[in-house]
C-alpha cells in the first residue's frame, strides 16, 4: 500500500516477520532513520511501531469461576467470540513498513454493533468464512470489547442474553431500548415472555416479528452460529 498514507493511530494488517504470521495493529510511531554522510543523508526504509490487536486464540487463557457460571475469558476462540473480534493488548512490535498489507477499521464494540446490526448481511462474502491468521486481509472491519494487560482481561465478559451466555454479535440480535443489554434474537423468540434478561423490559412481539421475517429469508442458517 502507499507508504505515505500511513499515520499514527491507523489500524493496519501487518505481515509480521517477528511472529511469522499476519496480525492487526494500531500504529503508534512511524520510524525513520536518517544517516548523515557528509553532504548527503540517506533515509533508511521506514519502520512502523504498532500495538497488537490480537485474535482471541493467540492470547493467554484465564478461567474465572463466578457463580453460577464459569466463564473462560479468553485464550482460545470461544462460542461468544465474533469473527470480527480482536482483543487490545499492550504488546508492541516494530516491523518494516513494507510488511503493512492494508488499512482496516477497528471499532469499539458499541460502535460496531450499532453500525452492523447484521454482520452476515453487511459482509456477505465473509458470512461462511472462519477467520484465521491467513485471511486477515479479507476483513475490512473489526471490533474490540476487551483489553488484556498482564494476563488480566478488562472488562470481564458477562452473560447478557436470556440464554445466560455471553452475547455474540455474529448472531442476529436485538438491543434492549431500556438498558445496555443485547439479546440473541433466536434466544428471545424461544422465551415465553420475551423479557430482557437484566431489566425485564418486555420486547413487543412486533419488534421480533419484523426481524424474524428478515431471518426467514435466510432459511437454513438459523441454527448455525458462526
Ligand atoms: Zn442468547
Ligand atoms: Zn434491558
């Protein structure tokens, strides 16, 4: 990509020599080295320093036992990890600028779920593609909702849906208008009283029905969480 277009705070995919794989990072510094030799100065190839935003599977694992649910916070890809999900780290790398392969967007979680209420429709080319180190370049947008520092994940992810599981925005969902909760639509539809797990707001059947009609167009995908 064009070398001059890179700026501090840009998010980029880097083909890291250090890690031997692709990684997403936020640029913290553009490093140029000037070497003065008499009347001339040579500019070495610029490096980029960046903070790693990691796929969940590359992070250290940690189990929290919080009654009544035991939650693995990270360390491997869990059922609640979106394919668009990264974890902010404090780890920094420096790589040659030419290892940057593309710019990407990395949004805060709340901005992502408000922008992409149905990631499968927003990114149809990625709907059935699991994310991996190899295909990071195929993704244009990611989000993060946790950061890790010295093995501690902040914030701790908690169950938020009536299924008592951590919300995964890759599934069709509905936002509670009364509290910060997000429910999986399929879970709420299976509840007799259609109430928010936390604040007990009762979703009008109309709201679920409208989205349900949309879901029916994609019959066959309903049972497959990705
Ligand atoms: Zn649920
Ligand atoms: Zn609520």
